[in-house]
């Protein structure tokens, strides 16, 4: 392991940590936690001073259908549990116009991964609207939002090809996909990504790479507490840093903490404690430096927001 004081000095001088140095943080003794958090907070201050941002957004779940079966997810539903496979354009625009009156600036389009590959109901609904794929419909909806309102579409469309990114690029201000984890182990039998082909880290990282080649402003991040180790978290953050250093397109990294929810396979799974979240945020800040925007969702950590700010974030998201 790299000497802690040597690492701390590099951080104070805002010198980039190597892969080996970053990975050595996984073995850092808890006796250094307070110093780690202080370093991360100071590094954030160097880049963002005392400014913490947020985005006024409207959440638009275009479809809750998804071909993946992540064991912690409550977003995805089957056709029998929803009224309609997709929100209509009119429903979307009604929501966006209400949000516009309330001062919102961002329209966040969220959806499941390629539901038409799994559900006949999705294929039929798309055909009735004149579309072959969910992403074609997303492009149409985003175009209407852009043309008819003042809100800017941000699209979380999952894994995409270069052609799909090119289709969505003209109708969105930015896009995003959570890497969640670069660990292939989490897709093994009994693990949370088993049976979810779109959670293959290589496929998600390829989407990130293609977005970089297309110069698309992109958001990504990791999900902690789903069975990964601290080292695997760092490996995931380094994978994101690698693609960003190659293309320069990542505008924000999200550190999201798992919350156990009823009616999921992981309903009884232990959640990461506050110290794990703070440690991960701080390590993320050390890996990405002073200028990367780092977010943690405030709704997942009520009552401790001041501590989360202290660990190195500068943004609360939408």
C-alpha cells in the first residue's frame, strides 16, 4: 500500500493519484477517516468554494417496463402492474408545462432498458404510435419538449449504440447512464445483476466511450452497498476516470447509496452505513480532483446532508 502521508501530500498539492495509489485507499485504516474527509472537503472547496448546486427538474418516467431484473429495483414493473406501457406525448408535455410554471429548467427522461425486447405489450404500444423502438420514441418526445417548452431534456436511456446516441444528440442537452459497478462478479448467479444483460460493465462502459466520441455531455456514477467491495468501488471510479480522461465529457459523478425496498429480492439486504457513504464520496473526490462535479442524492440520506457536503460533494442533483 502507498504511504498515507505521501498520498495526502499529493492530494493537498492537487496531484493526480495513479491507479495503484487510488486502489491503495481501499486498505486505508479507519483511523485516517477524519483526515480523508477533511482532505476531500478542502479539495472540493478548491474547485467550487462554498457553492452547492441543484437542478430544478421534472421527473418523466417515460416507461416503467424494462428487460432487466435487477434485484434491488422498484422502478421496473411488468405490463400487468401499469396502466399503459408508455406515457403519451400529451401526458409528458402537460407535466413539463406544469413544471415550467414552477420554475423548472430540466426535463429528466427516464426509462427501462429496451422493454420491446422482452414484452409484447411494449412492441404493440410502440407500433401503435408509429415507432419501432423505445429510443425512437424517446427522441420524438425529447424533440417535442425542446420545441414546445423552455425545458432542456436530459435523457437517461440506458445502454446505447453510436447510432442511438447520434439520434438523441440533437434533442438533448445531456445524457447519462449509471455505471453502478465495473465488477463482473455482481452479475454472477445469486448477485444483484444476475439476469440483467444491460448491467454488463463492458457494455455500459462502451456506451460511455461512444458518448465521449460523440462529444455528448454525460453523467454517470456508482451504486454502493449491493455486494461490492471497497476495492471494486475504486475500480469502478477509475474506469469512469479513464473514459473521462480520454474524452473529457463527464460532467458529473454520482455516488448513490443502496436502500432496501419492499417487494424486491434485496428487501432484507443490509444497507451501507453513513460512514461507508462518506468514505466513498471522499475517495471519489480524491480520484477525480477538485474540478469534477460530484453528487449524492439527498433523499437517500435525510438528516445527514451537512456531513455529506463535508465529505466532498458540490451538487444535490435534481
